[in-house]
């Protein structure tokens, strides 16, 4: 498991499950401080966002956040590729608030496990004016489905930075890998989960859900993302000291790239 691209994704989901529970209840967690251990009692709180789901997928709390960073630079993040209209509106508002003087756009897909694959095509349309491009190809038995990019009117053509980590999977990988191959975005952070096989959910007689792959997927550059992931152009691994200081070195590196005069 330690050599798997999905290690970070599996560990984070496991920890989330152990800490989750009814709001108001408490749970004890023991932390390694580097100089010993420390046990804290944590109070469970309601999850952020609103419940969203699709088909037989379990509903999950969904949220989206956008703001304008110094530069100005537009910043957008959301925790799953769901609620297509909400996400599309967030792209529009993030760009509008940054204004025409915006130097770049940062899309933060860290921890985003994916969702509706087709949303990647719509998102890509915000960032290119060129028709006929595709993010990649999904290959089913006897058929191929191209993830074609549909440019929007007046797209944003300035620098685009995409932030990823081991928790970025599925649609997040399709989008990041495709935009990287097209030369339209620079990727920052850690290698993604390598969990990009298109799949569906079936409901079993006992009520359980069963997820299974129905196709393979390769990015525009021919890379099969499953078990490989998207490899960042600029790998950044936050240190313990940086996190304790409240810093976000991945975001800092992306901002520095956008604002670099000689870029």
C-alpha cells in the first residue's frame, strides 16, 4: 500500500471516517508532536456545506468557495465535481470579482475526489478560446468518448494554476491532466491519486452500493491516469513547520508563478 498512488486518498478517508459522528459528540485523537504524543478531545460539528448526490452515489456535504487573492488573482475551490450549475456560477463570479485586471486564476482541487466526469469539459471551456480541443478519451467496449472542450464566450486566457494532491482523484485528474497536456495550465502540489477509471454505482438488494469501472481513460497526451496519477509541474510538499505556521506553500508557489514578471 505504501507504494500506491492512492495511499493518501485511502488514509484521509479512513481518518475522516474515524472522526465522523453525530454533531455535539466528542472523540479523542492522539497526535505525534515530534517530541512525544498529545491527546485532545475534539467536539464533532455539523459538516460544512449542503448534502448533494447523484444517481446511486451516496449524498455528501458539498461546498464551494471563491475569493480574490493579491495580484489580483482569482481563486476557486470546491470539494466535489457535483452541482454543475453552482460550480459554473462560481467560476463566473470568481472571474468577475477579480476583474479584467486579474493576472491569473488558481483552481484548488486538493482533496477533491471527483464526481461528474462531464463537468471537466465545461470547466475547461472557461480557459481557452480554441475549438476542437479535448482533455482526453474514455474507451469503452466498442466505443470511444472524447472529453471535448467547449470554449465559452470571452474565456480567461491568462495563466491558470491548478493545485492537486493525493486526495485529488477521478474528475479532478481528468481536468488537471488534460489541461496540463494542452499546455493551458501549470500543476502544483503532489501527485494525484491515480484513481481515474470511469465508473458507475449499482444498488445491491441489501441496500449497499457497488461501484465498478466501465471504461479506461487516457489524457490528451496519451497518459493512462489510473495507478499513475497526474504528476505536478512543480512538486510542493508542505513541511510540518510550514503547516504549524499557518502557511500554504503550494498556494504560495502558484501565486509566485503567476506574479513572476519573466514567466
